[in-house]
């Protein structure tokens, strides 16, 4: 058999769009509280905050309504419903927030490069090579 | 139907039905590695189907039973290529099917990168990123399968059987003109088909596999895109909706032993 038979997939690093990852730095008031609550939500498979994974794209609070825009690492993510529900519940813990909605975005596409340095450190501790 | 809605059905149905056929290999694929690889590809395709079905829900008000569980099988618009039953144990069939499909899928997605319907354009890069591996997988298997005469014959038989059905990937739905006019897709099916032929014919040829002349190919009567399908589809639809029907959502729940 030729060596081609043992070809492997090369996972190239994606590019990081400017202003990503978003971590809530500089957020104030209820928005800061939502970011803090989202920090407590971990990926279902790895003990890393979804904020450090770079999955949260935007948080806004308008009156008593919070909106979170987030992405998924993978389109086939079987934990989509569970994760969006965790995010919604986390957003509801901020003071004054009565309603929370979560929308999934795929642009810009997520890549490992969007993980924060702290997140990468935790992934390494977990045993992943990043 | 809105043009973007029509294109979403083409995209979603193709991916969903292809994934259904892939999953039939689970625990039966030739090696544990190929089993895992195909299961992973199936999960990707289900994920992509969900991306497109989600948009149909968000933008056009459908719900999941409308789109899958309670939809008339004659309203599905996937290509007949993806619905055909895999001949028992015929790995070459699945490899060839995946190859022909994935080559067309890349071209179609490229033609959607600048879609006038932004939610589609937004999702394309993520999907393209996940599709690359599918083509690599199919081609590495084709290279191996055409390495010996016996298995090359199987590949040839699969190409002979599947090629006419692959042509239906480029068959129009009734909404095709509107899809182009509205700029939902930037290239016509005829253009995509030409690029696809320019890619797959020389490649298969280089492996010693002959591709029928597209002009001489007898098109299958059901085209898929117009809702006409082979019997294989109606059987598959019956199978994947069986659990949903058995759950009997329209019946009130009964306690076990009630009315016993």
C-alpha cells in the first residue's frame, strides 16, 4: 500500500477575526452580570468556560430583556439545545433581567484560535494539544 | 414558495437523506476506523441539515414535524442519488456516492457564499470547513479501492449505477428561476454541472474508472427535485419516521397497565 493510504487530516488553524474572542471586558451593569454568569457555564465535554472557549459573540441587555449571541464549535453539536438552555438560564440570573433569548450564529466561523489564553491553558491541563 | 426557502429545502433534504444512508453502516463498515469516519461524516451532514432546517423554522415558520416527521415523502426534494438503498455490504457504492455528492456540494456552497439571503451566506464558511474532510475521505478510499482489479470493478459498477442519479443533483425544482433571479444562488445548475463534470470525470478516469458520457446517460425517471422518487425513498422514509409514529403524539398518554 502506498503511504497515501495513511493520509491524515491536517486541522489548519483558522484566522481570528478582529474583536474576537469577546469576553465581556469593559461591560458594565446588567451586561457585566450576564457575562459573569456565562463564565460559570462550561462546555458539556470539557471543564472550560464557554466564554474562554470564545463561543459568546455578543451580550446585550435592554430593559428587562437580555439577548445572547453565541456560536457552536461544530454544526453537528448534539448538545446544542442543552447548551443554549444553560446560557439562557445563566442570563436570567442577572439583576433586573426577566426575559432572555439566545441566538446561534455561525459567522465568523469558530476555530480553536478563538479560545482565550486562559481557555487554552485549561484545555492543555485537560489533556488537549492546543 | 420564497426562493431562499426553496434553496433551503434542496440543501437540507440532500444532507439529511444522505446522512440517513450513511448511518446504516454503523457497526457494519469494513474496519473500526472506517466505521468511525463514516459515523462522523454522517453527524456532520445531520448537523448541516439542521442548520438549513433551523433557518426554515426561523425564517419561514415551519416546525420540526412539518419538516421531517409529518411531511409528505413526495414533498421532499433531495436528489435520488442520496436516497438509493445501498446494496448489501457494498462499500464501493457508499464511497462513490459520497465522492460524487461531496464534489457537487463544494461547488454548490461556493455559489452560495455571496447569497443575497444573508442567513445562508453566513453559514456557508462553517459548513465548507467541515466538508473538506469528506472529500479527502472519499478520495483516499477511491485511491485504495482502485488499486486492485477486483475492487476497481466494484467501483466501476457503483459509478455505472450511481452516475445517472448523480445527474439529478443538478435537476431544477419548480422554483429554480426565482432562486437565480433573486440572487439566492449565484450560479445556474447547468454551470455547476459543467464544473462538476470537469472535476469528477478526469479524476475517475485517472483511476481507471470509466464515466458514462453525460449526453448518453439515460436519466432516471424520478428526478427527486420534483418530488418524484424511487421506491427506496418511500421505504427509507417509512423507516425513519417509524419511531415518531409509534410514539403517537396525537394520542393522550396512558399509564402502563391502564385499560389492561
